[in-house]
C-alpha cells in the first residue's frame, strides 16, 4: 500500500449517455422526469439506458413508447423514438424491426397497455418470435388514469373499479403474462424480475441487458417483466411501495426465468428485405407499361362531365365488374373517378351494387345517392333504386317488360332481356357487358380506346375479352336500335 | 460529467457522492438502500418544493447501490477512488469495472 500515493475519483455510476441531459418538456421541468417520486419507471429507464450504453447500440436503437405513464419515453431517451397507439407497440416494433433489421427495437410497455388492450399484439409478436426486446413494466394497476383495476391487479387489491378488492368470481384472476407467453414455442428469453430491494434491482438490471443483447445477437423474441412500484396510486410512501413489491406482489407473480433458449438458439435469418418502393407496381402487375395509355387526356379538359351511375343486381351477375370497367376507362380517359362497391358477405346470390362517378372535377364523394344512370340487373334492384334516379336520367333494365308501376315521368327507360341477348352471343354471363355497352352509348363520353384498355387490364383471360368486346358492341347496337324505334313511334304518333 | 475529480490525499474514502438537488424528488429510496447509511434527507426544500437526498460528506464506499435504486436518470453520480500506483500504471478502468460488477451483485 505504500506505493499508493495519490487518490483520484472517477465516475463509477452516473447519467447514462442514452439519456438527454435536458428534456424538451414544459419550461420549468426540463431537468426533471414527469414520474412521481419513487416511481419504478425511472429505475427501469436507467437499466435500459445502461444496457443501450454498454452494448454500444444507442445510434441504432428505436424505442417504441406505449400509452400509459411511460408515454413520454421520447423526452428522456436520446435514441430513435416512436409512440404507438394503446397496446400496439409490439406491432409497431415488428414493422420497425422488419423494415430496419439492423436497428435494435425495444417495445416499452406497462401492464394496462400490454396485458389488457394490447394482449393480441404481444401474443402474436411473441408467437412469431419477432427479434425485438419487450420491457413489460407491471405495477398491477392502471396508474395514469387514476387507479382502475388492470388484468394484473392482485386478488383482494383495491382499485377505483374494485373498491372492495378484486374478486376472482367477478373480475377473474391476475393475468400471468410471462407464464402465458412461455407456453409459446418461439420466444427465446422470458424472465420476471422485480424492483423490491437492492438484490432484485441488480437482477433486473442484468435481465434487461440480456433482453437487449439477445436482439443484438439476432436470437429472437425477449421479454422482461418488471414488477414495479407505484407509490402514488398504491397510496404508500416510496419505501413502503418498494417493500410491497417484494413482500406482496411477488407472491402472486413469482420471479424467475420462464424461458431461456439463448444458448441453443441460432441467430434468426433476417426476413427478406421489403421490395423497393418503385418495384411494387411491377410486382402488382400495374407497372407503367401495363397501365392504360391515357387515350383521352384532351377530352377531360374541354368537356364538363359528371356521370353518376348506380349498378345493382345479384352477386355473380358481374355488377362490380361493370363499375370497375367504367371507372378504369374513365381513368384512362383522364377523368376523376370513384368506384364504391357495396355487397353482402355472400360471393354468389346475395345482392350487390356499386356506385361509380366519372367527373372532370375532383370527386367530392364516392356515394351516388341520385344516379344519372341506373343499371338494374333484376327486378328487386330496379324496385330498390328506381325512385332515386334523377329527372332526365336513364334506367337500363334487364327484363322482358319494364314494370308499369316503376314508370316515372322524365326518366328514360331501356328495358331489354339482356340475359337472353347475351346467351345468343354465346354466354348468358356477358349480360353485364351488353348492358355496359348500352350505357356507354347513352353517355358517349368515353373513347372506345379507353374502354378497350380498361377491359384488357381487368379481364385477363383472352377468351373472355373477345366475348366481352362482342357483348359491348352488341349493347351499343341495341341502344341505337331502341332509339330508332322510339323515333319511329314518335313519328307515327305525330301522324295520327 | 467530469472525467475524474482530484481530492486532497487526506480524503481516504473509497467513494464519494454527488446529488443533484434539481433532479432529486426526495423519494428516499437511496437512503433506505445505502449500505453504510451515509445519505440523509435535507431540511430545506428545493426549487420544486421537494426535500432532497444529501450526502453526509464522508463514509461512501462507492458501491453504487444508491444510483441503481434511484429513479432519476442523473440525480446521483457515484465516484469511486482510483488508486494510482507510484509506478504510474493507471488502473482507473479496471476499478470502475470492478465497482459496477460489485454493485450489481
């Protein structure tokens, strides 16, 4: 000892580098966290910051904050921060990790967030074995909102919603998240620790570091549940609350390692990288070369167009396809379009209808309440929507005779047995295209080239394209014929 | 935080504490946790109206337990003595490592 001449002091423990030195909070409080005196969150924050420091991952850490008291993690941690919707942190963390596999993604959640509203997210993230670290701070109550019972509230524990104490018969038993998740195959590391005394705190520090380290090593899903004091809501002083964690909480939530596959786990292969944004159109088959050629840009500019169509029929009659072809052709012609399908859960034989708007102005609403053209593919659809058609508009009806009681003054009618006419073309199923042909002829705004391009995009089978094209042409013809007949009748009437 | 603080040779404590009176909220967890019991609560209130933890001024072993139980990121800073041998071989880093592992056991 005689050779020790100078004593010097070096920092052994101090503010972690991963914390900001000033918090961008309300003016006065930039030197203080928002936590109550003695809150467990502060202690867990420090453990996490220390793990991040020690592993040297600060510049690639993304911390996903929850809803709850720890919602403000972004004020304190000098890392990448995201604040997720209530309970959704594991889903957000999944997305972050998958899109940025090199980052260290930590989901920090309380028990109200993770074990109540977020039960589905944590369960499935764990079951997928996402390579993320979850810090689950369990204080057995909803603290931020003022002390309501949580799924983790102990039997007999009083809260504002269990004033007589939690009873298993009415509120169920405390949810043991760590045990529950340890029944899954995928998780690599699950441990429950506590902040009940010095020894427990030291163990918690090691566990949190391991959870982050596992991720850095690429091993997979790690979760550390931390039993944590809430002096304010528990109505105890900080030291009593700390003891309550150790003496009471721990009896319900035993500490220990519930899963540890870190030795045998091999690093998970990184998920295949997401395709680059500009590759996506090609993958979806909507790349530039597949897109229609805009046959009618000029048309949109000089004409005021506002076509509002309602198409209705049975499911399976091709109701939605008429709408799609119409909208797609409108798009090709440079118009603003909307297509809104509305149908029941059945794939066949339910009722189905769609709203289509084609306009030279931006479309304010995709709903077509007062159509200028109604395509009714059967009588029930006609009866349902007939009265909505505007004066001066058209009804195209699939049937031998238009029901007399549906006749309205000022509304034009084209009623033909389209199904039979389609059957004559070779397949009754193209009745929808025959009706569309008639509709296109009424309106006359869409160039034929645009309709052809739309059809080619939507109908992949060449056999059907040929038939559809014949059906469209037949529809146009039928409409013109009907006009000639009407004209002749009117003329005849005039002769009388 | 500063790299290290030089003290007069007469200071023989193995450790030394600094408590930030602005950050401390006076929860008292460090007072409870401190093995040599060298932390006390102040009589005066700080700027925010809290009594704060204060170091008694002597007797710290530098174990770091107070830091670990403290919920505030930077309220406590623990310093530990680094013994420099006359030959000049600095063991500062080794000692800090040792202090951390000691405190966490």
